[in-house]
C-alpha cells in the first residue's frame, strides 16, 4: 500500500494532515454502498478528499469504508451531504460518529 500511496501522491497528503490535526477534532466512520461498475470513478474522488483519512474497499453489504476527520460532526455531515451523496453511483451511506471520551 505504501508504494500505491507514493504513486498517487497520498504520501504528501499524509504529511500535511499531521500539521492540520489540531483543526480536525472529530472523526466518523462512513460506510458506502456503491454500484460496482462506478467504483473506478468514485474511489479516487473519495481517496483524495481533504477530510478522508482512510479509504478502503470491502466486500459485504457496504463496498467502501471511510475514516473521516473534521472540525465538527456537522462539518463531516456537510461533506457527506454535499460531496459524497451526489456522486453518481452512491446508493447508500451510513455514518458512525466516533465519540472520544479521553484525549491522549
């Protein structure tokens, strides 16, 4: 996976994410059911979104699992509503907010 990240430029994004961690205080898992034939178009758009930390393809009820970070849950929700939901081929979205009880 590291070589793929390097080729796709995700490695540079990861370095920038470390600097921006302070502005991204909350996280959510986002599960997507998508049309299989649209995967090649949807996956790169999700992978390179500023709020997406991890983007993985899976088998089962949901096809893509995202870990998203934002300044608030409404920030993440707005990204889902305005960027992800309108994508051609997205059938269903399930968001699971992560509630952090203790700061590390």
